[in-house]
C-alpha cells in the first residue's frame, strides 16, 4: 500500500510540503459573509472551484437581489488580496432555480454547473449552468428543471464528450431517487433517466453524487438502503453503474452496517483505481470514518483509514460529509462538527468542525487536525468543502465569521 500511495500525483505541486503534519498552519479570511439585510449574500453551501486564472467560485444559499441565493466569484489581486463579486442572483428569470446548495463543477471552458434545492415557480429544483459571456458577465441556463418529486443533489460529473451526469432524490418526501444524464444538443440539453432506485431494495436509495472512471463507469453512494438493519432504512451503499447495449446496471460494492460506517457521501479515485470515501456517522467510534475501497479480482474490500471520535476533549472531528482531496498520497477533508470549540453542540460530538489531513506512517494512517474552527473567537463554523491550488487549502464555512448575530459564513485559506 505504501509503495502504491507514494506514486499518487493528483496535482503537480507538493501540497504535502506546503501544508504538512506538525507544521504551523495559518488561517486567513478571504471574505466574511453577513446577513445584515435580506439581500446580503449569506450562508455559503458549496465547495469552491477554481478556473485556470485562479478565480474561485461558490454559492450562497441565502441572500441576493431576490433573496433566493447567489453564485459568487473571488478574484486574486496583485497585492495578495481578493475581490468578491456576485455573478448571479437566483430568481432573475422564471425557473432559474432557488436556494443553490451542494458542490459546484467547472469544465475546461470555465462553465459552472450546480443544483438548486427549489425552483420558482412550481418546480422541484434545477440543474443550472453559468457561462462567461466574453465581456465580463455571465449567462445562466437551466439544462434540467425538475417537475418530479425528486430534487437534483450532489456533485455533477462531466465525461469527455461534455455529457453531464447527476443524481436526484428527495429524502424527506420518500423518493428513492435516480441517476440522470444530460446530453448537449442543438439549442439545449437532452435529459435521460438512466437508472432508478427502489426504496424497498437492499441495493440502496437516495443517491448522493457520482464519480466517473476512465472507462465511463459511474460510481456513487446512497445515503439510505442496503441490507443492514443497524440503521433505520439501511445504512447506505457504494455502487457502480455499468452500461451494456444502452442499459445501465448496478452492482453494490460496499454495504454499510454502521460498524464500518453509515450514511456515505463523497467518493474520489486515486491513480491506481482505488476509491476513497467518507461515511458521516457510524464506524468503530460512532462519529464517521474515512475509508478505502480496493479491488482484487473483481472483489472490492473496505479498509477503514480513520475513525472519528468527536471532540471528546482532544479535538478530533465528527460527521465527515463533504469532498475529499488526494494530494501526493495524503488525504485532506473537513468535518462538519467536532474539534476543540465548545460553541456548537449539535448532537454529533460537539465542536464546530475541522480541516484534517491523513498521512500514511508506516502501515498506519495518522490524522493531523490542520484547523479547528472556533466561532467564539470570530472564526467560521461548520466547514463545507475543500479545494487546493497546489500550495494552499481553500474552503467555506456555512456560518460564523464574527461574534456578531449577523455572522453568515466565511471563505478561508489555510497555509503554512
């Protein structure tokens, strides 16, 4: 395992040197949100994505001209600062979506893709695209507007032909969910439902997000379902979808049973085709796990790399829900709760969240908390996702940023 991981090179720069275990890590705020008015962009609910020029993009769930959320841009300045601007206000035209949430995706041309929780009027959310118009502005289109009980969820993925794949579900409404494909066509996009989940099926339901392998197979997770009775409605699964003669078929790669984790979310591949993921709860200590899935002879085997234990007085994280990064054999991510703060007690072990690193030491993985969020000191709270330019880590917190009651999240940078 050590030799294989040493060959991983997800980015060319050595983040492991810039931000490494035991190094003093500095947090810098690039922007602090405040809901001082109903139209102030507030409460970021997406990861950050970067374009080729180093601009970063994200969304806020609240605020904006129409109080339905925004997409924002942070552009680097020559003096080392950042310029914040809102590039789209949801509610500008009918059916353009409302309340964006979940990860953003960016393609090689700089187009942004994401999902909204609702649509106005009378829709159940949209897939949106924002494209640079060539004169400094942006044009929004909606490749998919849902009129079903399912709401688009999780990160969208793009294949080499420009097709988009995503998931849709509605956990509160009991919808089992589906996987869809959006194909660009003259004048718009063509929607295709390629796989439907069954809420009575042990093969998982309520999907969340996808990743693609080089052969075009889809991998994802379901938050519910599976064969275990240890969780209400099942503990979730990791699945693979493969296509033959135009028909997509599912294979369950991992069936969670709470002891090995429960409520899985994100997945990421390494260069050798192994999968890494997080489960938000469960595991040996009850507060979620980071795991590896490796394949041998068509059989996938789970290895738990780290089991979270909540704050517990020593600052470990809990509820690892958002995306992971693999950089030079190290794993980086965030936990929504846990850490050293005493300000957030939401039933997940306390704490307001952490940014962590997992590094292989001999044959064991060692956790290093790079930052523990402490809103009582004006810090952010409840980090969402994580990104890197190869030298620094960037992320957003869904709340916090000051001790003011109007604190509404941050964009932060971690560096050595």
